[in-house]
C-alpha cells in the first residue's frame, strides 16, 4: 500500500530526512517514532505530496507520488497535529462537505458519507451547528470526519494526540484502530513509545532524519529481552534524555 | 459552478459573509457613514442660518425715526430694547446693534449724508448672517431715499444705472461644476476603496488559513494550488467590489440628501461613462486583491499580514492623493504608463465623457499586466515550500 523508497529532504543546509525507506501493508499500523526535529512531519508531508522530495520517492497504492501527485491525493487522508484547524463560521457539516467536494465526491456520495460519519462518530446532534463554539473533543471528531470523508485507503497521522486530554486522545486512538479494521494502511507519528507500543504493529524509528530501526514491536521487545521500550528508544536516539 | 475553484470561491464567500466584523466594516459602515456625517453637518449648518433669518434680533440705538419703522416693518426683524448694546452683542442676546448718528432724519431730509454704525461680532456666524439681512434692509431704505431725492428734482431713477449687466451662465456650466467635483473625488475614492475593500478578506483567506491550520488538509485535496488561489482571489475581489459599491452608494445618498452641503452641483454621468467607470473599479479591485492575497499568503499570521499590508495601503493613498489635482487635459501620454496614475487619469476622462481609444487600451493593457503579474506573484508565493510551511 505504501512503499517509501529512499525519501530525502534537504532544506538549504539541513537534511531533515535522509534516505528513509519502509513499507506499510493493508490493515497495518506503522509507528513513525522520533524526537522533536527528527523529521517525522517532513516525511509525512512528502508522502502526502505537500513537499517535493529532494531525492527518492514513495508509492501509494502503486502510484508514484512524484509522477502522479493528483491521483495519490485521492488515496490519502491526513490528520496533522493536535491543533484541529476548522472554519469556525461554517457548520460541522459544511466543514466536512467542503473537503468532500474538493475530494471530487458527488453530492449524493458526500452527503451519504457525512451522515454515516455523523452516526459513527456520534455527532448527529451538532452536525448542523457552527463549529466556533465546539469543545475540543467535538472539533476533533469533525477533523476526523473531514480526513476520511473521501474514503482514503491510506491514512497519515502526524502526532494526532499531541496536546489532547485523555478523552480526546481516546477518540483519536479508537478512530485509528477503526481504520485498521477497515483494512486501511496507516502511518502514525509520535514521540511517545507508549502510544506506539499500544497501537502499532510495526515501528520505524528515525533520528536526525536517519532511519535507525524498522521492525515489529514484538521483535523490538524480544531483541531487548523485555527491557522497557522507552529506554530502548532513548538509547537508539542517542540518549539525550534531558 | 462545480469546478474546484468554484467550490473554493463559493465556500470562501459564504465564510466571509458570515463574519459579522467583515460585513459591518466593509459593507454596512461605508453605506451609512457618509449619509450620516454629511447629513448631520449639512443640517447643523442649514438650521443655524434658518434660525437667524427667521428672527433677526437686533438692538437699535438712537432717535426714533423712519428707518426704525422701516426695519421694524420687516417681518423677520425683531428690535429688542437694549441697555448696553455692546454687551448684548457680545453675549449674543442680539445678533447686532444698529447705531444711527445724530440728527439722522434731519440730515437726510436736507439731502446731506447721514451715518449708521453696525456693531457685530466677527467671530459669530449667526451675527454675520444677521448682518447680511440688515444690510439688505438698509440698502433698500437707502434706495428709497435716493429715489425720493431724484423725484423731487424731477429726474428719473434710471440715470443712476447707465449700464445694466446681466450675467447668463452657459447652460452646461452647472454640469461641469459637478464633473469638477467628481473629477477630483471619484478617482481618489475609488483608489482608496480598492486598497481597503479587499484587505480584510485577503488577510483572512491567506494568512488566516495558515494560522487556523486548515492549509495542510486543503493542500492534500484534489484542488491544485492554482485552483485554490483563483477561487480565493475571486472571492476577495468580489468583497472588494461590494465594498466599493456600498461606499459609492453611501456617497451618492449623501450627495442627494444634503444638497446644502455639496451645493447644487449636478452629478449626471452618461450610461457609457458609468459602465466604463464600473469596469475600471472592478479591475482596480482585482489588482489590489491579488497583491494583497500574495502578501497575505507570505505572512505567517494575521498580525504579520496586517504589518506587511500597511505599506501597500500607504502606496495606494499616496497615489490617490497624488492624482487629486492632476489635470487630465494636460496629461502627457507618458503618464498613461505609470501604474495607478493611468487609472486615475482614465477615470477622469470617463467622468468628463472623453473616451480616448489609445488611452483606454494603454491603461487596460497595463491593468491586465498588473493583474497577471500579481497572480503569478501570488502563485509563486503559494508554491514556495518555505513560505507555505513557515513556522
Ligand atoms: N520548511 C522548512 N524549512 C527549513 N527547515 C525545516 C522546514 N521544515 C522543517 N525543517 C527542519 O527539518 C527538521 C525536521 O523537522 P520536522 O518538522 O520534520 O521534525 P518532527 O520530527 O516533525 O519534529 P516535531 O516532533 O518537533 O514535530 C528540523 O530540523 C526542522 O527545523
Ligand atoms: Mg512534527
């Protein structure tokens, strides 16, 4: 589903992402783990065609993102950052509909999907209210619905739980698990080993733009004789734990 | 309108129209502001004159004579007894005091010269209004005296008036007066409106999108950057044009409602002129809309966008005031190649009903160049990764 091949991004002198390769299969959650500035966001931005790779490429559902960015965009949904950006003066439905329209859905399709999502995420009672005064959790659900209204086969999450309280985090985590059930391919970035351990099948650890580990969470545990994975992670990224 | 840019356009307009602040500041305020201001100013100026001329309160000092009777006979003059007329004029109890000299009536009857002093307050508008009323009355009295003197000598009054001058203005003179006012004000206003009208929308749709964090999901939709840009640009231009329209409508209501304030200048324009002026206003709004959008996309936040847009406002204002006194009749063809100045000049031509094909084509060709250049500039900004993801 996702095949990342030697992705590299240079910003002037800084090499933010340095020759990273990994694969994500259908129905699999891969954790992209790294500290601040490791290059997680940059990697996900390249996969989602927002940034052009300096070198390398990736294939999404066998489509090359450099040759076919428009087709690739049809296949992906993104949920970036803890801050959910919504249009406050539009209703929840209008927010979602805008992205459905821009995703090329027909009116019927869009409305059907929105009604389904409203049901699924339990937001029927406020779907037609303006989002300006929504609580954080309500907004989170709208952002989630917006990300998948066009039925993407690939979901990219960039630290989606950052800054969220326990219940909002739970909404997002449940949603990620639901995506897995629906056989989507999921990349999920985080700087918390705990979260990755809980959700992911496999983990990709990057440090200063370079890949330092790729494998299943199980293998990582076995290789380290059941040592606390948080400590393993710290060791891998150079142990600057302050 | 199901193209992607059309979806963007419709959504942005809906979003903008739901913003109370934008609607009030760019549509409602300009519509009512001018009529209210000019209405109040006109009313107070008018009512003060009305109040004075309705009842001209004066003090009369000196002998009781035919002049006093003559003044008192005017229905709007009221003679008030005054002990200290200097003080009363100062306090405004009377608007002025008429002081007749010694043996006034006697001197007149002997064909001699008599004198009158009028004491008034030169700082008071009311006093001066009263002055002109009283002066007219005294002049009328004077003419009566002259007439009687001549008659008693058997001479016709017309001997005093060997030449009579009748001034007859050309019929179109009045229209020109209006065109003169328009010529100075309209380009100025249109420039200012075109700078300020699209600004709030441009800030919201450029920097605002970044600040809200909606840009990233937007960039991963099917809409290309050019489609996003074009939809936004059209929405911003529409807001600008609506702003210009409501400002002009407000101005026109003010003109119509307060003729006392503006004089009776006749502001008639031909349909052709109005259409061309409208077209120019649209073009002008599009120019500023695209420049402002490009700057706004470059900015990181609302605040930054406001800071960057201030110099643009200043440039617009300088151009606007610079063209204020510009006389289109003596303008060289070179000036039609100067940005903004050419647009002000062409507007001035349209107002006086001159349609010079050469001037029009030069100006509009340049306008298209400006618009294309600023769209390309905006597109360039929108395609630069370091601009889109500036943190
Ligand atoms: N647009 C840009 N221009 C220049 N440098 C950038 C840009 N975006 C990111 N960088 C740099 O690239 C490196 C990786 O950044 P990135 O945002 O991908 O890290 P991250 O893993 O997402 O970190 P965080 O956990 O803080 O979100 C950093 O050193 C960052 O300063
Ligand atoms: Mg990041």
